[in-house]
């Protein structure tokens, strides 16, 4: 069952991606294009990710993997053929004959191998070896080494999508390097039985899709309660996308009655809302202190005539208290009260916590001051190592897309 109505209920199932060969295809020349500042060590990052997944499993959470689900649907020939066409349509391949050669090559693969190629990419030299020296491109090669780009950011599974209630947001990604992540999730939604609607025929509702007019990414979506979702207006999520999502949630079969919009600075360090604030308990959030005076707040609600009302707000604490209908809210500042420590640890995702249940969160062990501050506030902190995982600029929340949480 797919159902998420909060941020902190017991985590029952989650979608992740184990880092793979795509990271070995990162080179200094293409770091910026592929949204990295450094190159992770594959052996170590896989060990760290395995321990992350093991931590979730030990708490009773079912862990699904992107590669496995993708291979499942690629075993259906009709799905496989259409998806190959869609993937190639999005690639930089000018020659029709070359595209046909690649298409034939991909169609000859087993499902598991094809799933790997869709994630880790396809190098030009692999096709040239098949073609021999029969094409001029075998002699005169463009500098760019891939026909199919590696999805180096896929281990941050939070961004391509988010479950809201019993429906799915498939993100319209801001950057071209991540577009195929959404394509894969769209196919999983459309064809995998995991996303089948238990109440009837077909699949669960789709609140947003990659073809929609403005970018929206899952890291900007926080499910505060069954009635309220917070959405960050950020470097990755635009205003029109937020309004379109709100319209569909208000008019569709969701329980959402309010969208709390939190505008944050449009900079890479704060690329998504969940890089500066996350929910850790029923009335408690952890927040990067430097952001508190740099945000703007708006409340979106449905009108009786089917429109949307927009109300500016002036206080994060007051707004959260009103939205959650609580007498008080706690905002725990990261960094242990020191500005330099807070800034350094925020860069290493101190505020990107993943709740396993109310008052229990997963964090990186490297953020010592922020973790100690959470513990002092009564939060149980489950630490994982992240020396390589963090190189992609994401934390435990970024690396997980909850599929089901217990209602609270």
C-alpha cells in the first residue's frame, strides 16, 4: 500500500537506490553538469548506503530498490520497447542510423542489464565497438563520452517524487541532468503493481507529472499532517508548479486542505526545503538558524468556487502552530548555538533528518554538535556514517522516498 500522511509516523516502506557504476562515470570535467562538487569512492559509498538501508530494515521498514522495480517492469516486452524509445528520445543522438543501432542493442539486453544501463548510462565506446570502424563517428568523436547519461544523483530518491496521501508526485526536475530520474519513476507508477490502486482498477492518483509546466522536486515537499503539506519555493521548485500541485490536491481525492509555502533563498546550499528544516517529532522541527530571517511564508487554501486563496504569513513558528493545530511548536536550531558550526554542519546535511517514528531520526554521525543538540531536546538520534554519501550534498531524508508511514 502507498500512503503517507505525515513526516514522522513509523516508517513502514521506502524507495531507495544503491549507488552504482554511474558514480564511476563522474569525472572532473562534468562535475558541475552532473551536480557534484567531488567524486565519491564507490566501494565506500556503497558500504555506507548498505548500512543506511540496514538501519531502516532493522526498524521494521521494507526497503525497495529502484533497480529491482525497474527490472520488474522491463520484463514486459511492450513496456520495455516503449521505454527504450522514450529514453533515446531524451538523449543527444543526432543520427537516425546511430539511434537505431543503439535501440537494437538495448532491445537485446536482459531486463536486469537494461535497468542498469538506464541508471548508470551508456558510453559511446561501447556502441563503437559493436559498429566496428564502419562509421565516421568511430574516428571523429565528440568530447562528451555518453549516449545515455549516468544518473549520478539517483541515490537521492527523495527528489524525483513524493507520496502525498495515497497519490504520487512525479517531479518535473529543474536540471536536465536529473530528468530521466522522473521518467523512470513515471514508468514505475504507470506499470509496477506496487503503485496499483487498492481501491479500484489502474494505478494510484498522480498529483504531478514531469510534463507539467513548472519544476517541482520532492525535497521541497514536507507532509506535515493529513490536512497540511508544506512546499518549499526554492532554486528547484517554482511558483507555478506549487499552484498546480495545490489545485490538484484540493480538487482530487486527497485529504489536503492547506499548502504552506515556505520560500527560501535560491542558492545551492539550500537547494530544497529539507536542507534547512525537517520535522523530528509531533511538535518539533530542526532548523538551520541562519534561515529563520530569510524566508517568506504563504498559506494556500481552497475557495468555495474552486479557486485558491493566498495569505501572506509573518512567523514560521506561529504558522506551523496554526497549521498543525498545536498549542506550541519547538524549533531546534542546528549547530549547537554556534554560527560557524551551524553553517558547516548544514552544508553536511545536519538538518536533513529522516524520521523513523515520532522522536526518532536518522542523521549523519559527522554532524556532532547538531546531533548533540537534538539529543538534549529529547530526540533519539540514530547515526550513520556518511563521509562519501554526503559528497552529493544530501542526507538521510534526501536518500529516501517514503512509500508508507503509519498514521498518527
